[in-house]
C-alpha cells in the first residue's frame, strides 16, 4: 500500500528522518532559494497578472453587486482549495519518503514538491493524471494565449502613442520578440527570477497607485464619463464575471513551484503566503473594479490600460481638448507598460508546471542522460511558449478567449483539489493508520464536511456556467 519512490526530476525526497528541528524547517539550500516575503511577492505576481486588466470590464458588464459578491465567494473557495493542495503535497511527501509516523510534525513539504500531475497519478491513478494533464495543457495554453494577446494590443497602443510606425506590422514583430523572451525566462525557471519578481511587485504598486490617483483626480474635478455610445447588450453576464473571477485569482498549478524554493516551510509562513496573497489580491481587484468600472462606464475597454490612450495629463484628465501636458507621456508609459512587464513575469510562472508535465511524457529510454534531458527540456519549453504566440496573431479578443477557458479552469481550480484531498486522505490512512491524514498544515479548514460543501457548490456553479454559455 505504500508508494514506490521514483527518482525523477519532478519528484525527489524532501524530508529527512532525524533531528526534529530539521523536519520542522524543511529548508532549501543554495542560491536559488528565498524567504517568505519573496514567496509572497512571487505568489502575488502569479495571481495579479493579466486578469486584473479585464476586472473593470467585468464589473461594468455584471454590475458592482454581482461582481463583488462573485469575487468574494470565489476568493474564499480558492483559498480553501489552495490550502487543501498544501495538505495534499505534504501527504504525498510523507508517502514517497516512507515516513510511517503518526506525528504531524513529520508531514511537511519537501525541498522539492512534486508536479501536480505526478501527485494526481500517485493518488488517483492514470485517469486522474490524464484529466489533470489534459486540463492543465488546455488551460495553460489558453491562459498564455491571453497573456500574449494582451501584450500585443498594449504594444500597439504604445507605438500609436509615441511613434508613427505601422501598428499591425510592429505588433506582429513585437509579439515574436516577446515569445522568444518568455521562452528564455521559462528555460531559466522560477527560482532564478526571484529579484525580477520582487521588482515587478514594487512596479505593480506604482502602476495601481497611478491608475487610482489619475482616475480619482479626474472624477473629482470633471465627473464620470458621459455615455458616448449605447451600453452593450448582455443576455447573461455571469459567464464573463465567472471566467474573470476564476482566471484572475488562479495560482493553484503554480503553487508547488512557488513554495518549493522557500527556506522555511513552516505552517505560519505557508499560510501567510497563500492566504495573505489571496486576500491582498481580492481587495485590490474589488477596489480597481469598482473605481475604474464605474468611472469609465460604457467606454471601459476589455483591457483597462487602453483607456489611458486618450489621457491628456494630470491637469487636463480625459475630457479636455487640445494637446497633452507634461505628465501625460509619463503616466501613459507607467500604466500601459504594465501588461508587457506582467506577462513577462507571469508567463514563466504558468509555463513551468506545464513544461514539467510534458517532460513526464518523454519515455525514460530517451531521457536517460544529462544531455538528452537538457534537450528535451528545451523542446518542451518551446512547445509551451510558441503556440500561444502564433494564436495571438489571429485572435486577440479577451472576453471570447476567457469564456473558452472558463469550464476547464473551473475543474482544475475547484473540483480537482477536492478530489485529491479525498484520495490523499484515504491513501495515507490505508498506509499509516486511521489518524495519519493529519498534517502540520491541517486546521479547521481541513474538515471533510467543508470539502463536501465546496465540491457541491463547484459542480452547481459549473453547471450554471455551462447553461449560461448556451445561446
């Protein structure tokens, strides 16, 4: 009933038997490791990506009340499922290291956390692994497609604002350059980008403050935008806000890669990274959604930074006629550079787990040396990075792409963690005893009845979403 430990690149022994202090602080040595603050910054960068740009559009389409309630409910559900995944990883680490001990301090996250597809295979067999891998493949590729499409439209807007270059040709060339840049960052991996992630977290604060400040100043001095065009017609806004909320708060399939390099994986630090980042991002989304969605009204763009194309400066706002003042180019550059920098940092965070999944599909006889492993890694990175770049050359409409991504994303974020939580509990009880499922990260949120409730709510929301998408 115990699992066979496999020596693969995705899964290695993480917790050693011995001194209890070493077990309580599962450390990662070497230059590619970081503390709790950097882990928090990396997780925030993973969550707060391109999804933020469509939040004001979703708040306008669905209305402030519906969008706010949906965002709060989904944030609570996603926090629970993320914490359940932490327990699943800890139980998996206990099984692969044969830690046949009931002491909860022995169930810790290892120095290297297995890929989600590997965990699904060990707990649920081939069927669950295939579900996770296919869903992850489709969802990540579509998400990277959204990243690239957003980056392309933003580059076109910047070129239009600061030069007379042919916009379509320039966007296509910039998209290709962006694809090669993301390919390089994906090959480097997440731990090697620690300083970049901290810098981008600081830049996000500057960008968000600039957005709120310029809108608040214009709202106070000039009032809201007038209705220039008839409001859009939506028979049902739920698919838009449903997909937007799930996509914007997603961090689950990058969670293992983010917390793996942490030097101290104590319960407090893990809870601070997971719950703190989710709370921070939810409040940020609601503030930006309400403020920007209400201010721009019917002229709000699907990518909110495009609304700064016509910005005339701090002294003139949006409604003034004539030339822009001195502050306009600086504000436009700060705001509209956000998608470019966000996707450059967020793209590798999403692509890395999928690269690990593709590497797991390579037969062992073809991947049995350091040289061959390196080549297969480079090919897997290329297979992940370049298809979204090609797709963005043909389709860049964000709401359509999001709706296509909604159902698969919901299964991965809500249903799969519940199933893994059930199966991992059953497997460790079979292996070590009836009370062996309790980990160092267990708490009131680990009550099985709560998992039942989340699973039922998830299935009902998914059914309603699919019904809403039918014309």
